[in-house]
């Protein structure tokens, strides 16, 4: 099973690939403030779902509700239990 640090690291790397961001991304940083737009967000969700073999409910796919790495990690951990 993946631990929180590994999950967070994966998400950070995927975000950096999506928006070509070179800076540090903290776990509680609002991802829209570093340039993650709705299109990049959807692409990130698809990557997460495929990598972790999970499906994130459509109701949960509101960027404002899962706008940090911390909130994405929490959803992945909930789906893996």
C-alpha cells in the first residue's frame, strides 16, 4: 500500500508535469494559485485514477473541494481502504 508521503510526492510530480512548474508545492497550497486550471485538474484526476486504480466520484470532482495535494491524498487513501 502507498503511504501518504509517496502519494503526495507522486501528485507533486504529476502537477509539475501538467503545468511545467519548477517551484516547491506545499501540501496545503491552493493548486489554482500555481497555475493548475480546470483542464489540467481533469488530466491530473485521470492520472490519479489510473495509477491508483480508483474512481473518484463525479460529485467529488469540484476543484474548490479538492484544491490541495493534502485533499487529494485524503481521497486516494479513503478509496484504497
